[in-house]
C-alpha cells in the first residue's frame, strides 16, 4: 500500500482541509451532529487567559454555526486526562452573557473530539455526553454537548452506511488506496475532500510542515510517556518506602510487646516495666 505523506488526521492537515473550505466544514458538522448547518462563521482558535496564572489554550477548528458555538479537536494519542481536557475546553468555550441578558440566550456549546485511539469500553464509535440527573436521567439543560468519535472503531469504507462514517474514514485514511475507495462514492463533498487530501499531498512545502509537526507530536508523546513512567516509578518507590516504614514500625511494636511479656514472666510489675522502657 502507498502511504500518504500527509494524513488528514494530523491537526494542521485537518485544519487545512476543513477550516479553509467552508462547504466541507459544514458537511462534516452536519453529518456529525445530524442537523443541516446553514450559516458558519470561523472564530479565533486561541483562547486568551484573563490572567497570567491561567492556562493558555489553542483550539483546532472553532466556529459559530447557526448560533451554536462549535469546536472540533483532533487527537492522535491517548491521554489519561482526555476527559478532563474535554470538559475544560467546553467550559472555556461557554459564552458569557452581557449584563441584563436572559440566561436562556446562552448559545449552545458543542465540542467534537475526533480521536485515534479507543477511549471507551464500548463497540460504538460515537459517544455523546450531556448534563443530566444521575438517577432519573433528567436533562438539566441542552446548552452543552461533548462528542467523541473514535477512529479505531469505525466500519471500513465498504461497510459504511452513514455519511459520518465516510467522513471519519477520510479523516483516518493512511493510504492512497483508502482515498481511491472513498473516491467511488457519489457524495460530492466527500469527493471534494478526497481531492483536497490529494492536493496537499502534492504540495512539497506543506508536506515538509506536516512532517515537522509529526516529529513534534511523536516527541510530545514520548515526553508524556516518560513523565507518566517517572510518576509511576516515583509512586512505587514512595509506596515501598512507606511500606518499609510501616513494617519497621510494626516490628518495633511487636518487639516491645514481646519484651513486656518476658519481663512480666520474670515477675516485674507493669509500673516497673514502664519505668524501664521509658
């Protein structure tokens, strides 16, 4: 198989394909969220912190779609904190109301995560999270949604039955053969996206940028793995040290008790034993 030089799931390639093509972005969002997107306005992806102590965030593709605030994030590598990260991003996007405005006017916020690993213990490739009551499953509001689409779980192109499955196959494509298979569909937006993927694969400068980005991502993954490994090792070391301390303390207590019993058998009173030990 001929491997693609530029894979659509690398973040800068994804942004090149969709952020630069309004119709393709509309089509992707419409199929992912099952509604017909009409008006789309791209928004700045950098969320500037209000103070130097707050975390700086840069989103992948952010837009207002028919009044809804939508962010699409691409993640190639599994992270232990991916749930907290998604919640944090969705909270950052949640709009503030002008003074005097009604709370019902808060726009709906939707975070779409397209991830290249298996995050949940289910067979479904799509997971949708909303805010609801734990026992009654009563929804609090419909103002916030977090979606995950797991690329590893999508059916192959020949078994695709939904439009979103074609899009996810396109985003997850690694080879020219997969693009060729996608090129057999009658969907004009998918065909246009296939053409965009081919075009950026022929752009030598962009190929170089993506290769540099992939190296950076691999280094970040390696650094994350090293940090997690170090954390585990330090935790195990501390656990062992704590265990040794507990063992020594237990041994000391058992030794003292044995000495007390021996003194008692020798005829010493508890008062005499206490004075001897202290």
